[in-house]
């Protein structure tokens, strides 16, 4: 696992949470739920649906995402974590529909691209194409400048 020793950006903090969670040897489902709790305040259990619907909480805010994912707000970590856990709570088709039509984040926008990246991240973890031990580096390689 690589660690950025410079200024800690929000995207680096997200990656470090993923690094920490990967050490716990969780299932992909529990990993994504824990990522959503730690980064977006989306609770385990039925209350997670309510948290997801309300947009969760910024557990930490800041910047540091590639320009294509940067919407000029400090809530992109929350957005990524919520989008990544959405397929577990809603199913993949409804999660993708919700991102585009309920959140109104079409694919050509920064938020739409970030949601797509989060959904791909979740899918790769669930399928085993992405090892949890590599999740932090996946975040660094794809989301950080």
C-alpha cells in the first residue's frame, strides 16, 4: 500500500480509510458498508436507507479529486462512499437510475462521473476483480490527480 506523505487531501483520507478497512479482512459487502459509515455516516441496518436517501454526512470534507470528479464542493468523499454502497442497499440497476434521475447527476457531470467510478469500484470489489487490499490504491490511482 502506498501512502501520500505530502498534504493529506480528502481523496487521500478516503484511500487511507480503505487501507485501514482492508486490514480487517471483511467481506466486500461489509467493507463497502464500513466505508460508507466511516466516510458518509451511512449506518448499518435499516437506518442506512434513510441515511442514503438524505445524502449522508460529511465525515470529513475537503478537496483533492481529479478535475473530472471535482464539483467545487467539499462533499465528494461522501458522494463517492454513498454511491459505492448504493448497489448493496438498492441493487445495481436502481442505484444507477437513482444517481442519474433522482440525484440528477448525468454522466457528463463531475458528480455523474464520480458516481460511475464509485459504482465501478463497488462492482469490482463485489466480483473479486479488485482485491480489498488494493482498494486504497485504486482510489489514489483513479480519483486523485
